């Protein structure tokens, strides 16, 4: 294997291969490479040229099924501004240039903005220029990860699935502490969740906020209802959305056009707070709360 690659960095699979052998007892394919270099920038034509040359140097003509992952887009912007549509257009153009030069797919790993309901962070031209967009989320209660095909330029979108990450031990460091990584484990959603209509982003965000606050601050009141005060919910929202002011978080959990309306079929107001209206869901949340208390 050719490990020394031009000026861009080193392509190596030594550490990654050993990790996979330890986890799955399988050898990583010889055509999997990691570029250990953090200074790549879309704003630098030289970096783009060197990236293409480096990959061509290693793979030669064996580029069948090649896909390049750039993780993360924000770190690879260089002097470009994420919120500048002109700069983001140049990123898309550079990605297309790499794709055409190597006859490959280019995958950009990006994060959502502060308001997760608005999707990808950065200029709107990013989403417009992408051919495929896959969104990955994690439920704060069940910890189940889900993926959804949000955009497919020449095909059907809306396809989704779920998975979990399993922590595995790969060895020990010089101090005897465990060195761990994670592997993907396929896991289906509960059957009743599969049959339900998909939640909108607003409903999903509101429900996740409520469930997280309930598990942290909720209790069973004298009527046997699972209850939380608006103050506790607002405190939870503020601690998990640090970019929002406390007053804004309080508005989120009290104003009818916000979380209460989004969750109208899930919660109902009671004594300056809220309870879960759906008894089946309330039973499930009580079980989770009992499990949390038993761990504590």
C-alpha cells in the first residue's frame, strides 16, 4: 500500500483496520483509506488539486464505486463563510469538480443550525445544490438513532430507517484505561411507531423537549398523573438550547402557538403545568422514570 501521498497528508488504514478486526473480526477492505490531515479547505484551489492528485496516486484507475466523505463541512470551509450563499455555491462547485475528476460521489458531513427545524446550517444554496440529503437524529429518551432521506434529486424521498450505536472495547491505553469505539447495530422502531404517521419537525422537537424535561423533573401527582410544571420544562429547554434566552424558552412552553399546540394530542394543561394525556404513553414514560430512579 502506498502510504506517503504528495503534500496533502498521509493516507493510512493501519489503525482503522486493526479496530475493525477487533470489533467485527473482519478485515477492512484494502480500498478504504483515511486522510489524516486537518487543513483541507474548499477555499483553496491548491488543496482541492492536491486532494484529487493524492487520491489518484493511491487508487490509480481502481475508482469503481469510490465515495469521498468530508467530515465536517464547517472545518473544510477555509476562508469561506457558511452563511454566504455565494461562498456555499463555490463549495458545491468544488465538490462537483472533485466528483467529475475522480468519477466518484462526494459526501459532505454537516450539522443543523441552532434552529434544528430549519435543517442544515449555512447558506440556503447548500441544500439547493445537493443531489441527496440524509438527516440523522437521536431520540433523547430512547437513544434510538433514525435516518431519513430528506431530498433525492432524481428519485423518491421520505425513506427512513433506524439504528443504534454499540460501544465496544478495542484495547487499553498506557494507563490501563479502556480504548473504545462504536459500531452500528440495526434496530427497528417499535411496531406501533412504524404504523404512525411521521412527526413534523416542530412536533418532534416539542415532544423530545417535553419527554426530556419530564424524565428529569416530572413526578406522579396525587391524582396519579405524570406531571411537570411549566417552570421545570422551561428550565430544561433553556439548559438544552443555550443559544435561547430564558424568556424565549418560557414562551416556547407556554404560548399556544408553540409547544402546547404542537403536542395538543399528547399533553394537556393542569395546575400550572402539564400531564401526558395519552394513557399508553404515560405508562411507558412511568416505566422509564422508574428505571431512571432505580439507577440513581
